[in-house]
C-alpha cells in the first residue's frame, strides 16, 4: 500500500468532527439553537457521538459561516441556501469524477503509445515498404466460346 494513502487515525483534518455545539456556535457566530435548526433542515449535518451529541468539523463551521453570509448578506432563504449547497456538492463530486476519468484516459493513452512503440520495434528491417501503384484503367470484355454445334 502507498504510504501516502495510509492515514494516521489521530491526525486532525478539516473533516474531523471535534467541536461540540457550544464551541461551534461561538466559532460560527451563531446561536446554538440556530445550529440545531440548520441540522433539522439538513443545511449543515454534523456527525453524532454514540450518545447522539453533535460534533462539528472545521468544514462544518465554514459551511455555517457560508449559510449565515448567504442568508444575512445576500437575502437568500434557507431553502435556496440548501439548494445552493447541494449544487456545490454536486459540482465538487463531478469535478472529482472528471479528474478520475482524465487520469484513466491519460493512463490508457500512455499504455497505447507504449504498445504501439513495441509493435513498431518488432517490425522486420529487411522488409520494404509497399506502395500502391496506380493502374491504368482498362475495360476487358470476356466472351465465352460457344460450343461447336
């Protein structure tokens, strides 16, 4: 396995749920009840602990700030914000898929070029290239001989 693919289970990322609701509320500048409402509406869905407590990640905090900015500064209602978030997530997923497919196409093209080079290397050197010579067009009429009566 590639060592870069192994992940330290104790390493914190933007996706690691570490913040309880009170800390997330302070970091996002929102009231805890607003965070609960956003969770009920499906705008920001934090991870849950075994005891059903909410745990927010740094990405969730960023999303909460974005929801607040769209709602307060842009005047977009919560249903519109939910749709915007869904579309942004869809765009991100599609961009990842395009990157995967591009990598697959590049790999296939490299393999094809390699195989083509192998085929060319296997050509016999004593053979001469054949070039089609243009023939003059002529009309030939064939008449079978009639049997003698």
